[in-house]
C-alpha cells in the first residue's frame, strides 16, 4: 500500500468551483486514487463522473498524471491534476 500525494488539489477545486460543482471534488479524488493504485508510474489516469453544470446534466472528465518518483523506496505516488473537460 502507498500514500498518494495530489500536488495541485487547489487547482482541481478551483476548476470545479468555476463550473459550479465543487461538491464532487472528493468523489473525483477517490476515483483517481482507486485508479492510481492499479496504474504504473508515468501513466495518465482519466476519471469520469456525472455532474450538473449550468443546470444541465454533464459528463465530467478529469485527467491526472502519475509522476515518476526519484526515490523508489518511498511508499508514495505523486499525482498531478492536468485538466478537466465536460460534455453536455
């Protein structure tokens, strides 16, 4: 088991807040953590969920990168939020 360090959580929350759906931040982070657990270092992880944006149901997609760690002995995965898109 390892610890997951999300580098730019505030940017993720800011992007969600600008779309009016900050309430799903923890759901996205939990889904990302599940995927990161089963993924290799230096992979991209895409997480999808449903959200209400501008009073319309939308499919929200967040992209994360698992960064390479120079210290392989640590039980930590470093993850970076890259961006978000949504489809109505």
